[in-house]
C-alpha cells in the first residue's frame, strides 16, 4: 500500500518524485533483479499480492528512454522507497 508520495525537487531540467510504501519490501537477494522483465521477488510470489513482473521493468525502460531513471531502496518487511527522476 502506498503510504506517501512527495515531490522532492522541481528543477528547470528535471523533477524528482518519491513514493514510499509499507508493503512487504524487497529482500536483498532479489534487489538486483527487480527491474528484470517478468521477475517477481520470492516474497511477492509467496504472498497474496498479484502481479506479473512487468511494471517496474517497463517504467524504468520508459524513464531511461526519456533521459530519466527509477531507483529504489528497500528492506524486507519494511516497505520501500522508489525515486523517479523525470527529465523535462
């Protein structure tokens, strides 16, 4: 569940948006593969959370093709923060 989203920086050339959730988090062993198409972390597969592993891969591809990027920080069972750097 998304807990909070914030506009961190609104500059002349880019905007940084942060989204924080309180979900199941992403275990360290799954973090390197998170943006791989069709990949879902083991704790997500074992939970009742639906998904097919394409959302973050597509989002990062779109962002990078337009000069931006998506990154994240996470701890298992503590949710995660996603940072979107959108170029104008």
